[in-house]
């Protein structure tokens, strides 16, 4: 008779239920795992044999066959150890078969029977809830998986505890959700001296999730400004935290016993490959743009990134998701992030300083920023020139607003957007509005419309640029608490749009 247990196989952030079938039949002693397993899954039999021996359980001298169904779905990862163990123990009548069929299990076995944490507990808990089953996982994964309140999560320290639970000797208590608190406070905006225009751009970008380009000499404070954006953003909502943590769970980044409500801040080096930024590689895993989902992606030395990497950003920025195509599968990841890019004005960095600039000025600046293609540059809503700060200004006491004061205005603007888009579940911030919805919420008054039309004609704005100015103007109006977009809001939005290279 065949015993069954259940586990999952991952396709992006989706977890697909896999049925683990185990049959123990007379014949020459053998232990085989079939159903398109990879090397890690095939090695489960040796880990399982050692773990059972440590518990004092000997395998019978029979033919043991484990089938992972559906058999044409690739099975990758060491998390198949525990479900194979549960199915085998049910086939050996060590644990009741009906109880084994009532859980979705995942976990890696060590040779002494301890359960090692694995990636993907959060998506697995979602799949278990949809299948109306409980989730059985290692203890270290319990706090993460318990965030899915629609299913019971049982977190066991070892295989012996699993047996005691199924036999009724010592039932496992349901795991409680855990939340990771930030270790250190985020840098404060008040520490940045000067750069008032750049600070204003940060506030607008944070309020509406508008992509931002900072251009300035080395040492002007571009990286310092970007590092303070997380302090302006509101905490992740429960829905956003679940979305973001599912991606981080698959990437193995949730290793602190819970999930975080702090928005992610990713800052890849400019030598990163396409697979590192967009996703791919072994297992078609998520890249930096997906790890920054609902957070910030900071790309310093932006023109130094390979041209192929920069061009692959264009479609994810526009659609909010990325599809990694492989010969046998298409994996989809969400990637609604705030892109903050920093660049020097030219190769030497001192384009505006005659005493230090190279002899190729101004052609060197055009060549250097020309590495950023026109279609990609068109996707930046805010473009800010960051001038160098004079030494005498560095000696002055800090006089700017604190991050808390700016964050309060950002939170109020975000709250207005949440209420505005309540009937549109796929739209959360102004940067995502388009079509008729954008016309409805961001149509300026007569003076604002006249100004925008003149600017569009004078500076030859593309249709995308025109709509992005409208979105930024809507966000500026939200920060002011205004119901309608007016001429001052449009004027400020146009000014940020044309700050670099167009004015």
C-alpha cells in the first residue's frame, strides 16, 4: 500500500504542491527516488538512512520506492528530505498515514536527525493554506512561516519530535509569527548640510515612488542622500511585507527568525552581472530588482554598469515585474521598486570646475552620460544636479529638517494615495497610475495645463515624459494637501524633469 505526504516545488514566488508517494515492497533491498529529482533530492536517501539510524530505526530489507508527483516537474533543493521521511515513516506504519497526508512538509535532515532550516517556508505556507493543510517545517523557519495566518504551522527541532507529534506522545505547539527589529537606526536627513533641492527631490520620490537620478561631482553627497531614503519611507504594510518576504525567503535572506517591516534597500556594485541584477542563474532565482520589491534599489556610479544591465532595467521599471525565460520554464517575479541612480557628470567627475576638469570638456560629459540610453533616461521622473558643498558650509550647525519631519509628510501623502486607489488594487502609489485613471486624478487646472503644454512643446517631451510629469505633479499636490493639481505643482515637476542635460 502506498503512503503519501506532501511538499512543494518552487516556480518563482509560487509554490506548487508535490505529492510524495512511498511504497515498501518485497524484493532486493533498494532505496530509489524517482520523479525528476536533482542531485540534492537524490542524496536525501542517504541523509534519511543516517537520521533514522540515529533514532534507532532500521530500514527493512525490502525495496523502497519514493515517487515525487507530478513526475515531469523538476524537483530542486534539500527541503524534500522531511516529506520523504514522513512518507517513509507512514509506509512503515511508524506514524499514522492519515496524519501524514494532512501536512505539507519541508526541511533538510542532518545525519543526527536534526532539521536544518531551508529557503521558501513563507511561499510553502501560502501553498499549504490554499491546499487546506498544515505546514510542517524546521523550528528556525516557524516564525517566518507563521505570518500566513490561514494555516497552522508546526515547527519541529528534529525528526524524533515529528514522530512524537504524529504518534500523540508530545504534540507540537503552533508556531508564532516573528518580526525582526532593525539593529541600528537609519541615517537621518538632518545630517546632510545644504542640498535643499536634492532633499526636496528625495521627499517627492519617497512620497510617490518616483525614480530619481542624482548627478554631481565626487564627494558632493549623492550616496549620503540616497542612504537616507529608507528613513523617509513608511513601514511595509502587512500585504507588502508578505510580498517582499516571500521573495527574500526564496533567496535565503530570512535567517533571523521572522520577517521585517522595514523596506528593503539594495545597493549592488556596478560590476554586477545581468543575472545578479535582473535574476536568473542556477534555479532562475530573484535578482536585485526583485529583492528591492516595495523598497529602494540604489545604483551608484550608474553609467559604469554594463550597457546590457542598464537596458534590461527598462521593461521591469515600466511593468513592475520581470520574467526570466529559460528553455523549460518562465519564472515571474514582482519588482515594484524605487530606483535611485547616482552618477558623476563626466568620466573625471569635475565637468563644472574649470580648474580640475579634463581637456575634453564638454564632450566628455556628453559621452559619459550618453552611456545611459535615451529610453532609460526617459524613465527617471526626477533629475537633480547635486552641487559640491563648500567647506565653510560643513562647519555650520545642522539646520535642515529631520527625517522624522519629512517622513510624516510622506506618510500623509501615501495615506491619501491609499485612499484614492482603494478601488484599484493593482495601483498603490501615484507612479503606478496610468491611462484614464491618471487623467482622472492628475489633470491640472487651466493654468497648469497651459504651462505643461508649453513645456512639452519647448522641450519635446515624449508621451511617457508628459505622463510622468503629471504623476510627479500629483505627488507634489498630495504633499501640499491639495485636491487638484495646480500650476505651482506642474512647474516644480517640470523643473525636476529638465534639471539634467535638458535645461
